[in-house]
């Protein structure tokens, strides 16, 4: 089921907020510098593309059949859902749950190399889908 523009704008806005939250969580860690930087850069780059998507949807005429490719991003289990899930998992692993976890954040990086690689792969794949949707809807 393809969602209407208002719902799509809301979905994009929510995922942009998750991106900001995930980037902030990454910024607060003191260790895992290379992995942390790679993840944060991927998230920020993807967030910029999400903002472009949101602008396109907001600027489109709601009475036309425009933006078919962009609207398809919001299908159940589609790229927006996959990115949302990945960001929520990352935030859950990084966000402080209690006092001990807050203190350990300055010392312990909670992700291993494979976790980071998997997350970056998911984020890059969705970012590619977003970029292709923008290009396709420009034709």
C-alpha cells in the first residue's frame, strides 16, 4: 500500500529525527573513533537525502501522480522501514539505559566491527534507494 504524501512526510520527518538522535549518541562516545566516525558520516549523509525527499514530497502537487518512486520507499518493509529499524537498533545499543551504562560510555564502545559493517551496509543500501527514487522521479 502506497502512503499518501502527508503520511510520507511524517515518516520522513520521524526518520530524520531518529538520524539526528543516532548521530548525537555516536558523538557522545569517546572510543571506537573510526567506526563511530564512519557510522556518523553515513547517517548524516543519509539524513541530507531524506531532507531532500521530504522537500520533494512537500513541494509536489498532491493531485498528481508524481513521485511514484519516492512514494514506493514507504511501503511496508521497504527502504524507509529498514532504515528506521536500523537506526532504532543503533540507538538502543548506544543510548544510556542507566547510570552504569552512562559511565561505561566514556570507556566502552558497544559495537564490534561486524555490527558496524552490517549497519553501514543497511544504511548505504537505503541511501542508494533514496537517491535512485529522486533521480527516477526527476525524469
